């Protein structure tokens, strides 16, 4: 059915594009030419503005799909018309150079409108396009040959997003009633350093919505963006008790990223929360510290460190933190400081501890500052995610994720910070599977 629609639209578009050259060389009567022109012009406008259809029922994906169809259609039209337009151009030269140029310019403009319509639909709705893709389009749309590669990149990114998201919707619809993430205990997501649990920007990207769709009860740690492990742990303690009170649950499951894993361990071991926590899953948490932190603190002049600290604390105070402490948070991530963690925060026999770590394949797997961090930690410790070296994340039942693709998974990718679909790693399904396992184990 889709092929028939494509062939039909392609046929109508090609006919429309050659109508204008036909005016001067065809032997048809004027009245018939006018009727044909009106008919195919109407067909062209229908092609240009048709909404398109999509089986997923998602309005955004429907628009992306129509944009993809229009670019594919324009490519087919260009290939189909090239020889025809060359013939028309040579014949129109007999009537003058202006007629010849006009006979080619108008069909080219028609196809350009189709391409433009497709790009606009994709640009306004695709979420996997990056700033560099838009900049490339703005800078090179007018440059022959180069613009073909730029448009092709748009087409590929949008096509992959459409396939991935359509498959997700189909999967979600198939298991909607199963509530596979409905765990016995509610789940608290604990963020890492330098971020907050903002209402309008979720630290965990698309993950919480996916978990809730599959039956999970989700809460957030609500600790400040940067503070000592002990102070952050106290804030998490209050969150745990609040969730217990609100839900009536006996315990909670904690999933913590980065420094949030250390904060959660402290709350469990030192603040008596072990009786309220069933499981702690740490994601890319530096349990053995970050040697890069020690290296940077030793190499960076103290006045620069002080300047950054004051600026950070001032900014995050205005963003909602009651008493942010940049240096306290950073110092508690150092490898020297982490040497005492296992002694200070012994594991509780009442809590099931798990840990997960991901690694980047190369510095190109992420942007600044993780690409620089990757190179530094690679020299200091080996495999890492741009901030944490691989063996530092080991605590309890350990799981290392190393996708087959060259992309790798950075410190931000594992929490879906950039909302990016990564080849070989479906971050939303990763967390769905995590909660499904907890449910199967009775947590």
C-alpha cells in the first residue's frame, strides 16, 4: 500500500514538473493545457500539504514520517526528471535562453518546495537532531552536492528516530496491562552531583515516564545539587521517610546515579535507613572515588577553584538550593577520600546492593566536558564513562555494560540526559528491565 502511494505521488509530481515545459512544445490545445495544469497543480498542493498517516497514532511521529516521505519523494522526482529536463532544455533553446531556463527553473522550484516542506516537518518534530545538524543545514542548504549530504543526514536521523519510537509505542501497547515495573516497594531515583530534581527538566530524561507507564511508583531524592555526602544523605533520609509515610510501604527501592549512590549508602549505613531500604542499585557511582578529581585539585590554582566554587554556589542558590557547597561535594568524590568509604559505610545485611557501570568507546562518544574527562581518566585508570573509571563503580552484584557499537555509553547517556537513541543500548528498556527484575525477586 505504501509503495502504491509513493509511486502515485511520484507520478503526479513528475507530471506536474514537466507541465510548464510542455506549454511551448506540446501540440495540445490551450484549453486542455489549462485543465491539465489546474488538475496537476491541485495534486501538487495536496502532496505538499497532505498530513500523512501513521499506525502508531502519535501526532509527532506522523509529522516526522510525512517529512521523511516528502524527502524520499523529492529524491525520486529528481532522478526521474533529470533526463526529461535535459531534453526540454535543449528544445527550448530554440525559442531563446530565457525560455530554456524557465522550463528548468520551475520544475526545480517545485521539487525544492517538496524538500523544504519535508525538512520543516522533520526539524519541528524530530528530537534526535542536534545543533550541528541545524547549523549544517543553515550554512550549506544553498551549496550544490554538499546540501545533498546535509539533507541525507537529516533523512537518516529522522528515519531512525521514527523506527525506534514507533517500535517503542508498539511494545508499550503490547505490554500496557502487564505493569511489569510495578514493584512491591516504591522506587526513589537519586540524582548525582551538579544537578537538581527540577520540575521542568527531568534529570532522568525519558526514563521515569516509561517506568510509570509500566506500573512503577516513582519518587525523587530531592537532595541539593552539591553538598557533602553526609549532608546529602540527611536530605535523602528525609525523602525516604516521607515516601514511607505517603505510601504506607514498609520499604523502598533506591536507584542512584553517580554521587547519589554514595549519598544513599551513607543514609543506609549511618542514618538508620537500612530498615527502610530493600535494594540499592548504584549507576556509574565512584565507590572508590575519582582520581581525576585529585589530579585537578592538585593542578588547578586555588584562586580559580575558589572563584568557580563561589560562582557555582551563587547560581544554584538562585536555582533553588538552600545551601549549596561546591567544594564539599567535589572533595567527597576524590579517590583519597573514598579510601575510607567501605570502613565508614559498611553494607547492611538487610539491604540488597547492586551496581551498574557503562563505558565510553572513545573521546568522541560524548561532548564537552566528558570527552576531556575520558582522555584524562583513560591515562590515570583505564576504561571510564567520562567521569568515573570502570572498577570504581563496583559494589555488590556488579554489571558492566559495553555495547557493541562504537558509540559507547557516557556518564550522561546512562540517565538519558540528552534524550538520545543510542545504537545497541535502549536506555528506557534498560531501566524497565531493572525494575522487572526487582519485581521478579520480590522487591
